């Protein structure tokens, strides 16, 4: 078993590859082992040990339902925007083949080669996403170096961009599907927005059931969706097989030569076909690497290519189909059922980025970039499957605001792309450090591969940058706001740690002084929750300084969360006698266990210590942040950090400690 935190990590806790420090608030949860390093008392864990061979098909089906929903619904609007959007190119034979060639090779280069083959190998204890990638590369740099700071800033901003994508994807996906009602009959046009909002609310309401449950329902539906995509594409490709010539990349090159600037700007719509690649990586912790790769290569990619080429064949035969090429592929008798299936499919598309946002936030908490939030584990087999209520409802509010503000999928398409391409570009930069430092590739080879990916990403980013005033400002504003929160929390915790460090007292000299000059001891047991193993908990020092007494038994307690769903009672506790009535205790919980400390202390294997709750007091340190104009952060950021600290989750409630047995000893800390 390997440990992972369930509480707030040390503010200055390093990312992968560096040593951890005690948390300044003496929180009971210890930092997770650095990625790629052995966990305490064990060897490096295999991040995929929770994925059993017999469950691979089931996990692949679940991945189809959760991971590929975003990229799987892009055919609803990608071709439509390429020839009818704000930066559309003329609908001609050569342009259709050129756009199809760009779509095909973008799917191969960006999604298959970059993310499925390379990026998904760069996991952090089985978790994916830009925060996991940042944790890997930051651990290869020197603490305090400019390079380390730059990589951390890039990773944090890339993560912030992903939240913008998590808001836009549900809005544009569901809205584009429901707009199919307009194709069926204009009479239903007034109902498009209300239906869209109802569907979106329903999606977010069921999130508490967990990714596994949602994926089990969505998997078969999405599998049917991809089968229908392929069938629709094949029926039109058979009529005009000439469209398969677009598999030749020469058509993409010719497209740029012919259209020049307009051809370059068309990349802003081509990117719509590959949105979801970053979510694919972020959701890796939910299903594992192998199921996602299997589903993409054997099922999802062929279906997407066939449908895009089928739309191209339709446009070559009937230019009037540009009104909505996807729905014009559908026979008239099947239009209404197809709108219903597309709506369900777009709900699933939203699931990919929603679950990705949960994973990203959880990683941010573990790495010390975010206050402790409520995290509900929803699977006994995959530690990465989580649900976060606060993130869920914030996303819901933002998505509804987007639908009401932009009111159409074409308008939302103008806001789409900047966040996606920005995150992709940052991934490419971080990949260079993975290639060269972690995988030990020769630097020229690492630079050539990552540089090629970066060049493609920057081309897409440049084409999308012209959308800034047309709606692209939204994900940028969201990213700046989230980045400000992340950076403020990280820096604020670091400053707080620096303020507390000078007052920390090493444990061994403290115990020696207690033995030589014992204070008055009173009956009972005092449990001090602490994340540190070396220093004396601040709550203990405050209690001794103010009350001039110590309890008969002092327990320094640290909580560890293991990478297994449940820990047996026999494995729950380990305890060490430090002498003079002091004990160090570790309490182990599985990630599906409820962290109930009073219940754990009632177990028989407590080395002879009898914990009577009526005679046991739990001492917690709590810092009150006092913003000042002294050196540190800007005053407004200090106030923001103080507000974030006040609103972080309560350790008392989290660990199920009776409130009448808790003593919180607070300290005012000026930063």
C-alpha cells in the first residue's frame, strides 16, 4: 500500500522528486510521496494495478462513455463552422478535400501520436492531466530556480485554461445537438434554449453517482453513437468515394497554398475536431491507460474519420447541406430520433471535461495548489474516480450563463479553441522535460519531437487568437481568475510556512527537556493532529505555554490514505512509544473508507493505550491570517488568501471528531 493525502498538503510541499515538509497548520494529513519515488516503506506503485485484465473490455466501454464524449460530438459542428462560421472558406471541391485532410491528420498527429502514444505515458501515480505532468517535470528541477518557477507557472496557467474548456464544452455540445430541432421544423426554435438548460441541469445533478455509474450507462449509448457516426459516413462515402483522396496530406498543403491567410485562419475551426484530447489525458485516472488506448484506436478514431469524410462527400454532392451537414446526412424519418440521440451524446461529451475537472482539482489539492475541498470517491477499483460537489455546482452555473449569454452554438464556437490550444501548447513544452530528463532521451531528439508538437499547437493557437474579441475572451478571463486563485493559495501557504518556520522546535530536544524538567501532568489523553514528523505541533506548544500542563499521554497523530479502497482493522494503526508518555501514531485509511478517527482509536491494536472518548481531547492548530502591507503579496491577494483559508474544509468534520472533544488553539499570523 502506498500513501496519498486526504487533507491539505504542506504549502511549500514540492511536486514530484523533492522532499516534503511539515504542514504549517499541523493538519493530520501527510504529503503524498513524490511521483516516481518509492512510497514510505514500499516500492514505487504500479499506477495501473487497479485495472484488472478481465475488466479491460468493461473499462474500455466506460471510457467510450466518459472520456470520448467531447471529441465524439465534434462532428455536430466542426464541418459546419469550417464552411459557414466567422472565418469560413469557400465551399469548393479542393477546399472540402483540404479541410478533411487537415481534420484527418490533426486527429492522427495531435490526438493519436501526441496524447495517446506519448503524453499518456507521462502519468503521475496513475493520474493524468496537466497538473500531473507539471508535477513530474517540476521534480526534475532545482528548488528555488527560475526554471522551476517558470514550469510551475506554465502548469498552473494550463490547468486554469482547462477550467474554461470545462465550461464551454457542455454549453456548445448540448446546444448544438438540440439545435437539430431547428432543422426538423422552425416551430421548435423558441424551445431550443429551455430544453438545453434542462438537459444541462440534469447532467450535473446526476454527477454524485460517480463516473463509474455514469460511464456504465453512457458507455453503451456512446458506443451506439459512434456506430451510427460510422454508418452515416459510410453511406455517403459509397456514393462519392472520391472524397477518400483527402487521406493524402498533399491536399492539406494545397489548401494552405491556395487560401493563404484564410486557410491559416481555418485552423480555428479545424481545432473543433480535436477538442477533448486534453480531457482524454485528464481522465486517465478514471479508467487507466490501456482501456482508453484500446477504445480510441479500435473504435472511436475510425468512426470519427468515416463520419467527417461522409459529411465531406455530402457537401460535394449537395452544397445546400451546409445549413447543417451532420443532420442533413440523416434520413428524414430518423431526424427526431437522431436529435434525441445527439442530445444524449452531447451530455456524455460534457461528462469528459466535468470528470476531468474533478481529477484536476483533486490533484491541485494534493499538490498544495488549492484549499481542501470535499472529495467523494465513487469507485472501489479506481482511486481516480471522484466527485467534487463545489466544483460541480460552479461549473453548472457557468455553463448556464454561457448558454444564456451566447444563445447559439455558432456564437460559442467563437469562444472555443483558445483554451484548448493554449493547454496543448503548454503540454508540448512540458513534454520536452519528460523526454529529456525522465525518459533520458538525447536532448536533440527530445527537442525535435516536442518542438514539432509545439509548432502544430502554436499554429492552432495563432489561428484561434483572432477569436478573442468574438467570444474568446471568456475562457481567457476564466483562466486568469483561476490562475490568480491557484497562485495566491500556493504563494500564501509558502509565506505562511516561512512565518512559522522560525518558531518550530525539534521534537527530540523537546522530549529531552520534558524528561529533565517535567511539567505538571493531568489525567487523560491528548491527541495532537499533525502532518510533521520532526517538529513539535504548534497546538502542543500553545497548550503548554498557556496552561502550563501536559496530559498523561500525548499522541502525535498522522493520517495516511492508501491506494486501496479499504484498509482492514488489523492494518489500521501503527504506533511508536517515544518515551515520557509521548506516542507517535499513524492511522491508515483506504480511499473508500470514511476517515473516522474516534472509531479507529477504539480498535484493540493501540499498543495498550485505552482511548476513552470522554477522557480524550483532540488538539488542532488553526491559523488566522492577518493581511498586512508588509513584504509578501499585494494586500488584495493577502485578503483573498485569508478568505480561501477561512473557507477550506473543517478538519473536525472531515475526520468525524466529536466537536465537544476538540480544542482548537489559534494563532494570528501576519503575512
